[in-house]
């Protein structure tokens, strides 16, 4: 569609004859005829007068044009040239924001996938600690394994004391197994009402956590969305 054809189409849509529109715009009918037949290009002032008479905006007037194809004819009118420049700037701004979002999706996708894959945020290791019993005030933390070393067995009395101590330690033994996701090292001591307990690391095991799998899945989805955003942007620019 040419500029003259668009002008004529709006005149017909509004129900104006050439004389009526020419009178409203303050121009000669013969000049309006030349404009509609693309034999002349209106000045910016006349173009504004025609838009006012037709009660339309610049955006409405250029809406049906193929801007890439008809650009040379359109930019001969300053108001249209300005509007096209504004639209191009807005398009560039939107594309830039679109690429920022696509880049952010890629970064978030990689971060979430790595977080789920490495298990650094949600560790899948479970630690099992064991405590043999209560450690009384003044006793060593390893009393349940070292009590023999503080009693001499060279004499009969010493051997009898060992037997008595063995019975005592057996009665005092009250094992507790603690399972935790937190790593306390090889051992840690916890105070209790009667004394304290020493927990020794017995073993570690891996327990898969669903959240890590979900982080990887979401990461892949975000990464693919970001990449697809760049692909679509390139196709859009070519178009």
C-alpha cells in the first residue's frame, strides 16, 4: 500500500468525499487528488492537517504499511520519520531487554544445574555418630575405651579392680546412635544433666535428595529457554 492509497482508504472509511476532506484540511481538491494518486508528497503541515481532519494519529496512519518496503516514501514526511525512529528505538530497547532476560536465564540455569549436580547446597551425606555412655565429671572423654590403661594389673588387687571396673563400665554403657546431615568432624562432645557424652563418627553414607534432582531439571529448562531466546532473536532480526 502506498501513501496515497492509505490516505484514500482512510477518507473512504470516514465517509468523506474528496471535496469534503479537502475543505476540512484547507487544501484544494485537485491537490488532494494528486496526493491520493501518489503524484505528490504532502508537506508536514498538510499531513498534520489531513490527520486532524480524518481524526487519526500518525501511528494509526502507518499501521498498515510494510515499513521495510515503504520506508523511503514514508520518511519524506518528518512526522512519520520521527515516529518510525521512535518505534525503532523502542524495538531496540525491547530486544536488548529480551537478550538480558535470555542471558539471565542461561546464568540461572547453569548455576542451578551445578548446585544440584555438585550437592554443595544440599549435601547428600548422612553422618552416623555413636556415644557409648555418660562421661562423669573429671573423667577423660575416651573413658569407655581407655579405662583399662589407668588400672595396674600387676597385682591381684589390680586385677580384681579391673574386673570390678569392667562390670561397672558395662552397667554404665548406654549407647546412643545419632544420625545427622551435619558434619561435626571425627567426634564432638555434648553436655548432659549427669555429665557429658562424646559422639564418635562411625560411618558416612549417601542418601539421594529429591531437591538436587529438581535443581538440575529446573537448571536445564532455564538454560534451554535462554538459548532458545537467542535463537529466536536471531531469526527475528533476519526477518
